C-alpha cells in the first residue's frame, strides 16, 4: 500500500511515516517502479507499536535505541518488555526504567513548584501534600 493508505491504516500521517523512517524506527520501504514508497501490513503494525510506545511517554530516542526489537512487540500476542522475561542486553527494561525515573523526577519537581507557588499566593496545598 502507498504511504497515504499505510498512514491512515496506522492512524497517523504520511509525514510521521517519513519521520519514523528517517529516525530509524521504520525500515525503508520498498519502492514502486515510479519510486513511491510501498508499505506492507507489518509496517502498519510496527507504526502502531511505535505510536503506542510514544503515547506511554517513551521518546523517539528511547524507541530508536531498541528499534531492532520492535517487531517482538508487534507479535500477536506481543512479547513482554519486563526484565525478568528477557535477559538480553538490549531489552526494553533499562529504557523503561530510565524513562520512569525521569518521570518520577519531573513529578517531584512539579510538586515542589506547585507547593512553592501555593505558599507564595496563599492558596491551599495539594490535597495529598504533607502539611508544613
């Protein structure tokens, strides 16, 4: 299928497919005699996996570091990314752990910022925040 059809089937845009290809998330598609990109159903599944991982908070760089393993997540049923399920050196577990640590740090930073702003403006603290 051509790029517009593949993008529509994956729930994205042709521009996103070209971007994923440029960043190494999507292998270069075959080309028609006229040079147009031709995608198979496996590419559509892979793009759906990429979009799902992005929606979970992973970055393009996170996914690119393990792009050679994306097809494992596209299996039916998908393989797990948990460390205890896959002890290989290129498992997704370290990437996920790194992203969770980054999210925890950002949540803590935003919580401190919120509390400081609340104190300076006389607003009440967050309902689940500890008292002064």
